[in-house]
C-alpha cells in the first residue's frame, strides 16, 4: 500500500465521522473524568514516592553493616517513623475532603519528608555518624507527626482506614 493510498483511506474514514460538537453536559463529564484520572495519578505518585523512600532507607539499613549497632534512640525513632508513615498513607488514601489550605500544607510537608528521605539515604550511603542520622530521623518523625496533625485538624471528616 502506498503512502498516497493510505492518506486517501484516512481521508475517507475521517469524512465519514460525524462533525457535530458534543453537548455541553458531555463535556462536563469528560472533564470530570479527566480530572479524576489526574487526581488518582497524583495520589499514586505520592504513595509510590513514599514507598520508594521506605525501600531505599530499608536497603541502606540492611547494607549498612551488622557490625555497627544502632543506638536505642535511633531504633526507637525508626520504629516510630514507620508507624507514623503507615498512618499517613492510610490518611492519604482516605482523606479526600481536605480544604485547599490543608492540601497546600500537606504538599509542603510531603515535599519536606521526601527531601529528608534523600538526605537520610545519602547519610547512610556515606556512613555518617549515628548522631547525624539520629537528628535526621528526629526531623522525619516530627514532619510525619505534622502531616498527621494536619489531617486531624483540617481533615473535614477524613479518617484513617
């Protein structure tokens, strides 16, 4: 089949399509479906980013070496951070009725957590002192607590599942 005949076939197919505009009520449904799809993608990206950070930190902890014991404070912070993150993920999935101000605050806090996760991964990779890693974990637990507090204060009925 030549390029000219393919173009001709395409023109014939396009000519047979209806040329009417869609009614307004269909456009609103199309736009709402498009926005819902984008919201779902953003939510999945947020959860996926959090899971990625947990995996990176877990791998860093595993490969850090068994001969370097974690301090009790560091172990406590890691356990607390994991618990808070599990709660935050549950709120993220359930909390769709948040105000715009709360969404902005949550976005900023999530961004700070992701930046901190990168700093933690780098600290583990560079085998930084426990005191420095503990300080990063303290900040991470603080940010996760702020995230949960934002859901609790501004949640408009959002609850953990």
